[in-house]
C-alpha cells in the first residue's frame, strides 16, 4: 500500500476517534478539519506524504486561520494555495460559530504562525517539492477548540477530556512515524515535543524543538526564522552553512 494511502487511512481513523469525543463548557465549538476539509487534507497527504522523510515538524493543533480554514497544518492560505498548489476541498462543518466562520481558501485573515513557518521553508528550499523531499509537517491534535470566539488549546482541557484525545493522537502519531520512518521529530513548541517523546517512546528517533512562531511569543516576534534556523543547526537537523 502506498505511504500516502496509509496516512490517509490513519487520518480517517483519527478523525473518527475524535468525532466520538465530547467536550464540556467553557468549550462551545470544536472544529475537526479532518472531516469538513478532508479532501484538502487528503490532497496534502497524497502530494507530500508519498515518500519517507528525514524530519517531521510537529505542531500542537490547528489555528483558526490556518488548518481550520485549509485542512493543511499551519495552513496559511497563500502558502497552501500558491506554494503547495492546494486550493479547494473545504466545506462548512456541521456546527459553526458565527464568530469563527469557515471560509476556506476565501479566508482573508493571515495565519501568522503558518506564514512564518512555511515562509522559512520556502526561502530555504525554494519549491515545495524540494522541502517535502525530506521533510513533513503535521499537527499532533487535529481539533480546534473555541470558547465562543476565543481559541483554546488542548493542553488546557480537563484531564478527563484530555486522556482519550491524547490516546487517539498518540496512536496516530506513532502510525505516522512508522509509515514515514523519520530520523528526527521536531516539536514546534515545547508541548508538541513533549507529546512526541511520549507517543514515540521506543522508536529509533531523535527529538528536538524550535521556538513556536506564534505572534503571542515576544521571542518569535524578534526574528522567528533566524531563531528557528539557529536551533535546527545546533541540533544538527540542518547543516551549519
């Protein structure tokens, strides 16, 4: 079976597991782009998940103007549409908050984290195909959580709600690692690195992390691309020159 076919099947399994979960207030809405943006996400896996990778970059969960809109991790619209060539396959979810509408590739808001992440990769590698020849980007958790309009992150959920979610996400990440057989798993932020170390215990992998590119991080706002490049060079993930 093709690697990308295995990844799509694993994503469908994760999506189904997440759909069975329930989350209590203050969470008002949960978006699962693996469901309503399945076509776009599957295209991402087919195009760029068909070969083994040296490095997997792992984010926490979808941002409201990134993967929530495009189905692609850190899915800044311009990067997904213009750099990767993915431009459709998103429909409205069954439950939507008017304060965070799903506009798909018509979304005019910029996902700053995605713009920074994909911008660095585009600057360093040029074509998307050259980046994805040895690298891949995924999110640990596929769900976006909202307290009305406010974005909530999975690490802040109550323990009883986290446990089944983390179990499903751990299993999916382990399958992804077994399919793509990376040398490195790099957390985009400390939480993602920590979850990777737990989920992938016992596999022959090396772990590290880069600064999260969120605009909420003062350090990221002082030159994220330079800081992340320095971290990757110090780890030995990227060459020094």
